[in-house]
C-alpha cells in the first residue's frame, strides 16, 4: 500500500494534501483496496461548510457504502466532477485523479494535528 | 473467529478478503475484485466455495412424504435424482428458509442457507416429532463440502475431470457417485447465479484437492475463484431471492414472488392454510418488485421506497449497481397496486428522494442456448 510522505492522514483513511490556504482530500490506497470496485461517489455541494469529523461525501462500491469524513474544518471550494462519470479513478489513482474534494483550511493547527505518513502506515501495520 | 470451511486456507493463500457471513469466515472477493468475478461467471465460469451451506439428510421409508409435508413445492412428483427449489414456511405462511430438495436413491437431501442451518434443523426436528411416518433426519453440514462452478463454460471445464457425461445431467437434476478429479461426489446442474453450472457436494476432506483441480482445469478458459460479493450481485441480477433480504418470517412466499414454487393444490403442508387464505382474499397486498433508478444514486437494503407524493410505501430488500446492465437497480416490497412495471416511485437515498421506475423482473436472464 502506498502512503505518500507529503500527505497528512486520518484514522478513518482520508488523506489531505495541504497547498497554501486549501487542500485536496481523498481516500487512501488502503481504503480503496478495502472497498473494492468503486461505482459511485456522492460529492458535497461547493460552498458547504463542514466540521472536522463530519461525513460530507459517500463512496460506494458494489457491496458497500462508506462515508467520507472531513479531516479538518473548512469550506468546500471545489469537487472532483471527474468522479461523476469515472468513479473508478478512486481505485486507479487514489492520491491523484481520484481526489474527492478541495477544502479551504480554516485552522492550520488542525492540519498539523493529522497523522503523517509514517504514523498512518504504522496504524495499518497495527492490524486492520 | 467464525466457522471455517475446509477451503479456508485456500482462500487466504489466494489473497481473498475474508468477512463474516452468518457466523462463517468467508471470502467476499479475491484480488480480481467483484466486478471481474461477476463478469467471469457471465462470460466464462467462476468457482465458488459454498461449503457453508447446510445439508440435512432425511432417510426412512417416508422421507419423501416428510419433505413434501415440510415444504410448499410438490416433492411427490420428483423423479429419482431430480431437484426442486422451494420455500419452507411456518404455519402462518412466513418463510423459515428457501432450500433445494434432492430426491436421491436412499435419501432425501435438503440444502439450506448457512445462516439458517441451526434454526432450520431445529424446525425440521420439531416437524419430525409430529410426523406419523418413518423418517430419520441428520444434519450432515459439517461433513459436507460444496463447490459451485458456474458460467457458460462450466460444463466444458468440469467435463475434463470426470468420465461421467455431464450432458446427461439435465437442469435441476443430479447424479450420485460421480468421480470428479478422482473423488466421489454428488453433482447437480443447479446454481445461484442465473447461469448454467454445477454444484458439487463432496466429503470435507476432498474439497481442497477438487477445488485446485477445477481451477487448474479451467485455466485456459480464465476460470477464477469467486467470492460471496459476486455471488450476491449475480443472484441479485437474476432475482434469485436471498434469505434475510427478499425472504424472512415476516413475508410469505406469495408476496415474495414465489407463487410458482407454492403448490396450493397439494393437500397439506406446513403453512398451507395461511397461504390458501391469502389467495382467497385476492392475493397478497404487497409484492416484491424490481425497480430501476432514473437518477444518480444506489438503493441499498433498508432504504425506504416512496410513492410519487413522497409517502413511504415500502422498503428496499436488495439494491446495487448491476454490473451486467450498467444501471442501479433494486428489489423491494411495494403495495400490489404500485408493483406494476412502469409505475413511478422514488427511493429515499440517505434523505434524498431519487426517482425510480418499477420494471419487469428478473433483471437478467441468460440467453437460451
């Protein structure tokens, strides 16, 4: 499983790529592998304010429905419209073209509090 | 830790994702994924471990009469080595389970759902106590492994492992003492995928050998192991009911669309009076219907079904995007008046009303040869 070192992670298997005042969010390689073939992604509306830990999107595979939780508090500034027609991008390129939303970062401290790649990888090895 | 089939080690070695299913540790999918496994069965063939299924053996002079008393379908018209599908009801018409009944040389075999095995066996025992004829019942589930090879290439592949002419086994018929890869098995042309295929029952200790041999024999055709995920999506497209979804003790088989498998002309069986009453009162008030979503979204089990005014009128029993049809479809119970194809309804998908249309079922039917 890949866990790029430049990203921050949650225990719920989301990643955040901070770039200035905002950051893209997706689900990790581990999460997409666990879910299996992704067939549908429900995206939040642009402009929606979300709180850290709030479910603000849904990723569905053939068999299951999984919430996507906001890793940090912020406002949705854009969503990945490419997932509407090709949800399988989440499987094929979870850290790239499979990104789900971009959030405006409200509090930098929340970003700093997220797991780094090493801590997230250790969590997986700890048994899931 | 759940119960394990004799093939547990094979699944782990193949990289399967194991999940709990009715108390069993079962493979939900292998690394190929549900969609690829589903497609393999529709276009080639796939091999399933279904050893978790329960088997009850009925012996004695009146074993067939006993089975006939237990279930709603007509066992008395079964020829030797013939198989039938049937619901088994409580006296109030609710469904205990759905099962296969095999009429074999010296016994009648009932093949029941894994998660219902203990409940079913207790129920069958109870009926046996009240039954006047000569019958003994035995739960042989733990000694019996079951493999299902399903798909258009199933016969061609399995034929390589046996001298028995599989072409002689007709749909819903069985053959006993068939040597498969050198092991003796009961082979039937049955399945739960909507495709042609075989189910192979054999002693638990022979399961690993035969599993490996079938996969090896099927390599040229691209036969792959398939998990419960694909088994569910395949049976769902073919509208084969799954206990706990389309069937339970709160619904009778007439509501669940199994009228064809309920023989009310039979003089008596458990649940007969209740089902006769349903028919006399004009048929069931609610019916299982299939629907297709007209907007983006996926209906899942438990999601409410709404009428066009937005009032809840039923519940989704199974739903997913159909790999074969490429559309999000579902099954659910609706008032009889709304269960007609063409009727507009909606599905409450996490608080959003997604419009849908009732369609004819089954969603998928394999083309005739």
